């Protein structure tokens, strides 16, 4: 199990720039999601909100290993993936509030953010539902000879879905440049994954001959190192990879899932927050290695905060779509 | 008008010719499905195509309908034009999430940002003694879903022109072929042509009664029309060709002209294609109708195996003839 790697050829300057970029990326997601929580709790945001807080290192570590024109598919808990792949928070918030300026003109909402400009094929609210689309994008990249790679994000709940195994079989058979990223936050909604998942997770990709790795999903450097290796392999024509990221969802399944005692203990949540927080893990390492000063990190956070605040203000002020748009975009 | 070269092709040949021409014209078009390459499908519709286009464009898949249909959706979103082959229409049940929750909704949910230019070819039709899991006509299920287009060709000419339109369309299109009609012959021009969606075709003109029929039922309606002619009833046979988009105008106008209409489709009668079309006619031609619109579809039973039982479940020339005669009050 690989947990850490540093690019040997990169100097301290290049390296710290990269980790600071990821620090900022994780802060953006954390601050974005805190605002989502706030907007939802104040009843400004309609629908459902599934927060990514606690899992930031996964999206950021993986998307930093990708090019802008590489593809991702995301999940119902997808805000982190979308932001990390390059979506801008103002149009994200606008979509979350159902505004016309949103990425989907208000037609998709929180669970369906899609953005061709950043290679985001869309968040999917069917658990495991995007495995076909991601694998198809990889098929297309190979067929067209573009060297693009596709990443399929899914939660461990999707391990129960048959589609995933069908496309893993196909991806190996056809040597497709796709990476299956399993975010194991330990809970399928309100049920511990051990109650739903037989056998070992990594035995699944192994059965198809897909190279697989398990990483500490709270350590963005570990995630990024493993992802970079798999992306490199996929781009070189060596086919699919499977990355199991062990992580934790700080909040409930959705905002409003407040009484969680029946499925997990408060102490468990507190322990992860205190000891395994991805932002803390990275910042402590940056400070310890003297790759950044506290003031620098504070400044990054403050800038991120004002960007998020401005994005929220933009979305709140943005108009709703006219009802005349309801019939548009059914057909291309 | 210049002389146009016309040959007789079978339905299977017309489908194959449409696919081949589109694959020559557009390198992004490819076919994917179970036993489509060397085998050319169990119905031999695609025979010879892998020899011309190679295995990278005529692609055999494992028996994983949801998996390769999902791959089709993703490939369509990212620059290719897949033609996904689902051997039996009954297997549509396996790919419903990929069609209904994914392909049909991607364009809308993304506010128009992504498109899914994919064709899914599949079969319909009973009377092949294939029993309940290889005989259904499930076009109503997919016609129900916004975002999909549904095509039901009834002649080699229509099959070729409509399939070319389907491949060039930027939306997911479900293309149903009646597996009992692959050997049916009909005239097909040599020249390139397409047939627009949402334009019904009057297969036979008549004055006394309108028979609206889809796919396999067009031949049944034409057979019934011949029987009706013998007793002095002039039947008009209208083929909508696509259930969505639906050419409501032509259906209503024909019913207004004849004042009677029967709708025939091989899908289950209850909650089926016939119900929707009958409603369109009943609403649009209400004041011109002499009788309630009648519907004829498959019986509300799983398709049985035993030949006399199976034959009792699907509409025939004779059942349509009897219904039309009764509606026209002739003995």
C-alpha cells in the first residue's frame, strides 16, 4: 500500500506551489460546503444537499493529477469533484439555488452539475449510475486517439451495483483509460458499509486484472501520488486503474440527517475531525517541512473565503429562469 | 422527374445499407453489441460489415447490456455516434437506467451543455415461438420518456431512410425493427435519402375507415384493408413511423376524413401506444367521428410459447378486419 510519494525531480519551490494549490483547493471546497450548509439550513437552497466536508483530499488529490480536458463523472455528493475539476463557485451556487446563471441553467441542481469546459460529464444521482458514462468517455478518448483519461468517482455504496462490474470488465478487456475512484466514507447513507459489502473491496478490481491501490483518503499527498501514477499508466495506454480512498463524511448523509446516533457514534466523528482532517494533515506537513508559513496559509484561506462569499452573493442576486424555459433542452 | 434507380431490398439489407452508408460518410459512427461482428447478429442483419469496417468499428461486446449501453452514452457525449445493438427488445428492461435516467436526461439536466447522439437498435414482435422473454414489443415504455425519440419502421424503404436520420440526430433514438420482417422485400432507391421524424406515411388511401398501424402491424392493417375491400369497405392505412415525435396532424386529418379509426400496435394494448394515439384522434377529430376510436394490441398476458396460444395473443388481418367491419356496421 502506497501512502506517500514526492516527485523527486521537482525542487522545493515547484513542490510547495503544488501543495499550496491543493491546500487552496481543499479550503475552497470546505468553505463552499459550509456555505451550502448555511444556505440550506436557512431554507434558501431548495432540494437536497449532500456535503463533501471531510473528503476534500480525495477530489483535490485526484483532479490535480488530471488535465483540464480529462473527464470526470461525479456523484450526488459531488460539489467537491466539480470544484476540484475547475468549476467556478459562482455558477455552482447559482445552480444550487436553481438560478438561470447556474451550470445547468437551473435544471439540474446540486446533484447534476455538469461542465464541458472542465471535462465534467455530470454529477449523477443514481448510485453507480455514471460508471457507464465514464467508461464510455474513456472508450471515446481511446477511439479518437486523444490521450484523455476519464475518472469515475463513486462512493462505496456503488459497490453493490452491477453496472460497475460490467464496465470494469469491459474497461480491462478493451484497455480503456479510466480510473475508478471508490470513496469509502464508510456509510451507505445510514448504514455502515460492513453491513452491505462482502469480501474485500480490492478483490473486486483484482478479479478483473485491474491494478488497484488503497490510500489514506485524508492525505492529499498520498491520494495525488497514487492518482498520478494511475493517470500516467492510463494515458500511456496501459488501461484502467482502481483507487480506493479511505475517507470520512463529517456531516450526515444530507443536511438534515442530524440524529445519527443510531448508525454512528459522536466520538467516531470527533476522532476523525480531530485526528484525520485532510486540511489539517496537509497544513501540518507544510509547516513542519517549512514549505509554507502560517501567515501564508491564513492568507490563502482568507482569499478563498472572500471568493466564496462573492460567489454566494452572485447566486443570491441572480434571477430564476423564466418559466418559458421549462420546455427547452429536452431535445438537442 | 428524372428516372430514379430502385431495387428490391429486404428489411435486413436496408438496415445494413443505411448503417454502412453512414459509417462510410462519418468516421465517428460505430456499432457495438453482442455478436454483431463475425456473427453479424443472430438475424444476420449486419453480415459483412466487420469485413468492411473492421473490429474497431463493428465491436463485439460481452453479454452486458447495461454496461455497453452505458459506454454508448458516454461515447456519444464525447464525440462519437454509437449505434448500440440490443438483440431482443425484451432486454430493454436491463438497460432502462442507462436509457431513461442517463441518455434521455443528460441534455436537459445539463441545461443543454451535453448531448447524446446515440442510436439504440433493437427488435420487437411475437409469433417466432420464442416465448415470453424474447417476443415483447416494448415501444410504449420508451415513448413515455421525454428526451428519447422512438422509431418504428414498417418497410425496407422507411427502415433505411429513418435509420439514416436516427444516426444523424443529436438525441438518443430508439430504433425498433420487427424481427419477423427482416426478410420482407420492398423498393429502395439507390440514391442517398433520409426520412424526417414526425411525418406519418399513408400506406394506403381509403374513405370509410382509418387504420393507424405501427411497425409489424402495418402489414396486418394492409392485409385487413384488402379483406375489407372485398366487402366494399375502403380502408386508409396510416403509419406514424415515429411514436415520438408524433405526427398528430396527419392522424387527425385521416380520422376526420373517414370518420372512423382503429389503432393497431403489437405492444400490450393496456396503457400502450394505441392508447396515446387513440386519445390524440379522439380529441382532435371528436366532432367528425361516427364511432369511438378502437384500439387493438397484444393481449394482456405474457407471450406464450405454444403456437396456438401465441397466435391468439397478437392482432391479425382477420381480427382487424372483423373489428373494422363491426365499426362500419356491415355484416
